[in-house]
C-alpha cells in the first residue's frame, strides 16, 4: 500500500484546518546535521493533487526523490517547512532530542507561512513519523512507519532527505577526504576507513562511537 490521505481526511472531518506531516533525515549518520520537514496539504485541494510515486524516501531512487522534491516544493497546494539542527547541538543534547528540536523548527517554519489558515476552526494537528512526541502544545499523534502510510509524512520524508543530501554534497567540497557526496555521512566502509586515516573533521558527531573512538585515538580534530 502506498501513502494516502486517510489520516488527513479523518482529521479534516474533525475540524482541523492544517494537518501537518513530520519526518526527518539524518538520525543515523556519523556527520552533519539532522534535518526535519513539515508538510501540509489543503483539505480543499487534495483531490486534485496529481503526485504519482510519493513514498517513503528510503524506497525511492535519488533521481526520483529529486524529481518529487521539485514538484512538492513548487506545488501551489503544498505548504512545507524545514528545521535544521547541527552536529554540535546533536552532541550536546543527543540525537533523539535533536530530532525533536528539528521537527519543532520545521513546524515553526511551516506555520509562519500558513498562520492565516491556523487562526480559524481548531487549527493544526501534527502527524509524526515514529513513536515519540514533540514538545509542542499542538495536538499530535505518532505513527510508526508513517512515511509508508501517510501522504504528508511521506512528502516530508522526501523534502527532508533531499535537503540534507544537498547540504552534505556541499560539505564534500569543504571536506573532500571523507566522501560525503557519496554516503552523506553514514558509516559506510569507505567512510570508516577514511575517518580512521584522517580523524574527525568539524562536522563529525563527536559523541557517536566510531567518531569518538577515532577522536580519542588521534587526539585531535581537523
């Protein structure tokens, strides 16, 4: 089954004007930020949205993600926001809390664009991919594997993933030794090999074990 609007429609019927899907990219990598996206689709226009192929970003090719990203972010009936939390903050507060913070930033970014639509009726409801809540007074629900079930969450997963991949490609130009353009900071054999050779750079997550291990061994940060 592909992601659909079943959850959104239930909430629209309950009177929520803005149903926001939330997902993140970058919880697992050894380097770079965690990035979250928040996406909502108008209840009055979802029937005419023709977006084939929307799915969990992990199931899509890079080419397909890029294609869908361009469509989603330019579509007149899709509203979206981004939240970014750096590797330094991840090291300070841990990856789960950083993920929640990124989602909160994405919500704030989105609602800043859609504040006029939140003022009436019962406002906004959050649908979160995973099994945790965000620190927000807005009503919310967590959905395990929501990126495989809910249209707005799947869309958020695509926007978050493409945004982060593009950022890591830029980081590759700054730190070319590690191959960030290929693995985006994940712990591939290539990445671990070069981490061992060169030690950690400034965007590595110093509290993540393979990085911590090499930082201790090298006793230096490039």
